[in-house]
C-alpha cells in the first residue's frame, strides 16, 4: 500500500540504474544514454533575513527563502556520439562505408598523409602518369544480400574472382554463372543467386587499370587509422610528390563541435536501490538545458576517460495542477 511506503523510516539509498533522455517536447521514446557514474541535483537559494531588533542579543526575526536554480550534474562513462555532441553543442552525421579511387595527396616524408576517410584498407598509392595495372586481393564486403550491387574500390575490374563465406579464412569460390555479373562499378549479385546466402561476406580479387606507377608499401609507407604514414627514408617517394590514393573505408560518425545551440532534454532516472532490496526510485526531470562541457579529456596517463556535464533544470509550463511540480518529481516503492 502507498501509505506503508510513505510511512517507512528505514530507507538507506545506494542507487544504480539506467538514465534515459529525449529532446524536450519530443514524442519519441526516451533512449538510454549509457553508463552514468554519478548524477546529482543541487539547489541554490536566495535568502533574505530580517534581523530581530526587539531584544538584546539580536537573532533573526524572519526570513524569505526562494530557490533560484536547480542544477543537474552527471559523470558519463560512455563517450558515444550523441553524448559527445550534446556536451559540445555539436551536430552528428554519418558516413557510410565505401571506396574512393582518386584522392590526391602531397608527400612529406616522415609525415602523415591524412586521408579524407577513416581506417583506409585495400590501399593502392600511385604517382606519375604511366599507364599500368594493379591487383587487389580479397577486397572485403560484409553482409551482402542477393540483388546487391557490390561497389569495388576500383572501377573497371578485370580477371575477377569472388569468394563467399563467414570469414576470409573460410570463404569458398563463388561461381559467376547464375550468381553475379561484373559491371563497370563492381559486382552485381543476381536477385535469385542460388549460391549466395544473405548476410554472408564476399571477398573479391581483381585487376584494374591505373594511371601512374604503383608505389609499394614496403620501404615507403604504412597504413594507419587516420591515413598513410610515409617513412622518413622512403625510397619510392620524395618530399613534394603528388600521389593518388585508392582505398576502402569503414562507416563512421562525424561530430562537428559548436555548431548548434544547447539541447533541452527530458531525463528519466530508473533507479534501483542496492541498499534496500532493489526498491525503485524513479526521478523524472521534465526540462533540463545541458551546458557545454567545461573540459573533455582526450589522452590521459591511466584509467578511463569520463565526461562531466552540467545543466539547469528549467520550468516546464505544460505541467499544471495543484501540487504538480513544473521541475521534477520522484517516485519510490
């Protein structure tokens, strides 16, 4: 009974649980924001005191207390794109995995050639204008489906062989007849391909025409997550060389910081009390304006990186009725 809950005296608290958020005014479902190591509401007051002038010794005759601010502070352990964007007043966009075949870069030996996209693979680096051919072995394309057009990193593929399976180590040859055709862009899987199982990966080996001579990686460069690092003593590359790079890249998120106004959020804490048999403590904050993070750790010597964010709890004028809070409420079992 609710009366028994209200009368309880023994109620130590040690809460764990999920925190959910959605944009204020949204009708979409609140989504979990990840592991939150600490969450705290704090209140600030403006206190006006009237001194007691009626007797010796002074004291306070009366006072007025008004809450001037309610602040929400959280320490986030999951630095996911949405949390980071909210903490940096940023916008989030996605780049799907793909291929590029004609990215132009200028060499500085001992430096990083920053590719436009992340985590390049199947890299072929060329320089000059000599006509030639290059070979790609086991270019990876995962989660393919019947009817897909598999776009290869290099157009105009010839001498094509395709393998299909769960991994590059176990993939087996896929016959061309009835399963796929080779197009200018890549591999067109037949909608009724009898030997293609949806969700498998395919690995494609082929040749393609190049403009310029291929610079081998050995002795010249290594591929890194953000681009191509050219060795200081590279034998096939010189400072100032204009090169072209073809490669595949992964899908990734882009957070452009300081490009939007602060988000106003509705926040729900689904608390479970470890100190009291897992009893519930549900905290609902109707409207909170999240401020920009004062600092964001990028590298540190040891331990996990956490993201500390703060915001103000604002009045929600849509909450009406006697005894109804326009700021937040707590429900407990």
